[in-house]
């Protein structure tokens, strides 16, 4: 029953579940969504990260639609590992608060200042460009390592034959401390209808020790101050 349900950390990333779980797997994805993801690394639900970007870039994008469809149909046949997991339903409470200028919830101000330009106040992002956070199975997974990792180090989704534009999420680990990363992680994991376990600054510190965080290059004469 745990086959293809994700697992332990590999190269600093948590493999995503490919089972039919409605929140933490691909239960809400259509066959067409899966084909699009395998071919381009991006859908309305999520975007590739970590080692999966290499799989898309060097393998999946070169496969035929028939083979990609066959994979998608097989994956859609895998049942959920948790019959009690409820389907995702959007909740606009966090979006309304942000639009009204209310960023008092823990992590809301960090999200407003660093994330809304791409992922928007409603958490829905921009389809096939900047991934949605609301309903995203990676965001709602039991283990938040992948989300913390990408917040600390950033990530680039390279272009493919059918989706030639490359998109990069910048690293925030050089200017957000462990508590700020934990706060925004929890905000994202529990807003817009998402529901996931909380993480602590200690959890973030453990991930930070395993990754390399690069600060952006500074113009001549410029200095960072705190």
C-alpha cells in the first residue's frame, strides 16, 4: 500500500506521492494534468523541483504522448493510501485578509513581502508559470522538507520543447532567519484550504545545515545591513 507513496529524503528533497490521495497525492489531477506535468514539469497544481526537473528535462519531455498517457493512466489507477483523507476545498479567508492589509497572522507579513508577487494573495499563482500553493500536494505533505528547501535555496524550472520559458524562484535563506522561514512555511501550509502539520525553527535549522544558501551578488560599493 505504500508503493509510490513518497518516502524519505533523497538529495534534500521529499519524493512526492504518486498515489490517489486527494490532498497529498495526485487524486485531484486529471490524466491530462499528469501528461502535461511529465512533458513540461508544470501544471495548474504544482511544478517540478529537485531531481524531478532533471527527469523532465532529460527524459520525459522526449517521450511520445502515447507513452506519457500510458504512464498517466497507470498512476491514476493507484488508490489512495488514506481513505480518510478529504478532498481539497479552497478557502478565501487568508486571501481576504491579505487584500484588506491584514498581515497579523504568523507568517502572513513574510508571505506578503516575499511571495505575493508570484503566488498572489489568493495562493493560486499563475497557471503553468508560478505554481499554485493552495491545494498543492507538495505544500500539504506530512514532511515539509521540500518546501523549506526551496524557500532556503530557490529553484529553477528549465524550459522544455513545448514549454520553452524557464522560471526561477529566488533563494530566501540568505535574508530570512529560521523562525521567519518556519512562519511562512506554516502560513502557506495552512492557508487557502490547505491543512498540514506545523514546522518549527528547529526543523528549518536542520534543513539549513544540509543545503548551501547563496546570497545574491551585490553591486560595487553596496553592503548588507540588518
